C-alpha cells in the first residue's frame, strides 16, 4: 500500500489516510478495545467506520453520541465532523463524559 501524498486528508485533498482511534473509559468498554486503526479522510468517516466495525455492540454508538473528541491533541468541540480533516499517522481520542472532578 502506497503512503498518502503530503497533504492527504486535508480539506483540499480529501483522500483517506491511516491513523489510530483511542478509546477511553466507557468508550473503551463499549468498543471492547483500547485502540484500533482507521482509514479515513475526515473525523466523520473515521467514526462511521468505527460504528460499522462495532455494529454488534449497540452501546458503542450510544457512547459516541455522548463523547467529545480530540484530533491530534486538539479539541473538536462543536465543529462539523465532516469538516475535520485527519492527518496521516494521526490520532483520534474518544472521550466519553467522565464522572468526578
């Protein structure tokens, strides 16, 4: 498999790139794993792939609905997930609501 061209996964070059999704707390329990690879151009595509991989775990999709996300250490906040590009070798962190303080 050829490496993506520089800039792949950006808004100007929407080709899929490879990276990792890390799950924390309830997301980790719902996914049944701490992390897994993705191949996607945007956060929306990466999450859709994760939902498909875990379709037999309905609690997983529910946890994603309540979660916040970091892409390469940067909070996604309320941005449209279809507009959040992923970089080659990047990391998506799935952070469900945490109890306590």
